[in-house]
C-alpha cells in the first residue's frame, strides 16, 4: 500500500517519473498509469496535483522560468547595478540554461520527438520567454524585424543547434555542459550583433 507523503515530495516524484518516461516513450503515448507506476504512487494520487500530463509538462516549463527569474534577479543585484538590458538578458539566459541542464531529459525528448506535442509546447514556451527578453533588450536597441519574426528566428536556430549537436554526438556526456554553454553563447552573440538589432 502506498503512503501519501507531503505535497513537495509527491510532486517531485511525479515530475521525476515523467522526465524519465519522456526519454523512453513518446509524449503522446505516455499515460497517467505510466507516470503513477514510475512515481510509485496510486494513479488517483496524480490527480491531486495535475489535471493531465499537459498540465504537468507546462508546470515543468513554468518551474524552469521561475528558477531562472529568481536566480537572475539575484545575479543582477550583484553585477548589473546600472541595469544594462544586455547584461540582464545575459544573466537570465545563463540561469535558464542552468534550469534546463537540471532537466536534460527534455533535450533528449526534444531531439527524438521533433514532430510531437512536447516539441510544440517547448517552442511555444520559449517564444513567450524570448519575446519578453527581446522586448526588454529593445529598450536600448531597435529591432530590424518584427518581434514575432525575431523570436521565431532565434528559437528555431537555437533549438536546431542543440538538437543537431546532440544527434551528431558532437558533445559527449563529459562535454554536455559545453553544449549548453555554446548555445547560450550563440544567443548572446545574436543579441549583440546587428543581425536583429540596430543601435
């Protein structure tokens, strides 16, 4: 018989189980029964925390966003006292990449499920985040193209960069951190370039 533990512990078990599942099974084929089995909880317990697997996936993305926001706010207080928009974006990206690294199962799933919902949901999530970042950076620089075009260009390029690098095996396990570093560095260079912004 399963014992119901406190909310945080049970929720963490659900998330951990789900992240493991998306590396071995397409999102579309994952059931609540699967998640409950891997989390070692009763199926009904899942519904104490989430309506369905879509809400669970969205919660993971929102957790990443919240972690990045909280951590980058702390960093900005230390190294961005002049409130440079570029440095603010750079700090946020660094923290967001750290949040994604903690959930590298998402990268595996994105690489293997490019036509599925998990990919679509990640692109949608990133688009919202990038539009806000670009708007923030736009305080000091002017966009050459529309916000939507610019965000789509950056997201499409970065996701393709990460996925193709992962599939090619260019970055081995010991260099996995370098993959994220290179992706983050590429985004920062785009923000500094005249490709999408003019002074």
